[in-house]
């Protein structure tokens, strides 16, 4: 299954991709730069209209993104019956308690604060990738016959 990475910080994206690459995951990784693009991917709209009908096996989601922030994406995803089973890991630089509390209130599966140093960041991201891509059994209904109507 596909790993969806939603983050607007190019350096964080590069480090995340490098860390996931180091653990030799065979999963394709799709990178989106803001919450609006994440929703387009999830709802198979715009340039993602013809993407595979299967939901991502995990969404690695930043909070502070342009257009639509990560909390808004999380709220929309978890309130949609066709998308709410997608595991969401908030992968963010925000250690603020309100962001943490709101993420869990909205249905996040995990909240990981990005370490500043790559030598700390890489193992954390690798562990996330290995767990969601290899260890975790995804829900059986992760593929949709047609794009969701709402969104």
C-alpha cells in the first residue's frame, strides 16, 4: 500500500523520505505539500482522479501547512466513513499541548514530534514506516470501487 506524506517543509520531506528509504520499504510514497492537496489525493480529485482506488496504508501528516492545515485534514478524514479507517500519524514539529490534545480528539492514531537532529529523526521515522507498512494489518476495506461523493 501507499504511504501518504503531507508536509510543506522540503527539508523535513527529504529527511523523511531518506529515513523511510533506509529501512528498505517497498511501499510507494506520495508526497503532498499542503492539506488541500492531501484531500485531493484522499478524495481522488484533480491530478489524483485516476489514482489507485486503495486508501493509503498510513498518512504521515504535518499540522502547520498552508491552505488547509493538518488538523482540518484529520477532522475531515476521520468524519468520513470511507476514509476514517486510514491510520494517521501526526508527524510534526509542534510539541504544543493543544495540538497534541486536538490531534487525539480528532482521531489521530499517533503523535510524533520531529526530533531536530537527523540521527534522532531517522530512527523515529523508520520505526513508524516499519510498523505501519510491515507490522500493522490494514483494515480489509481499504479499496473503494469509486471515489467518495463528498469532499
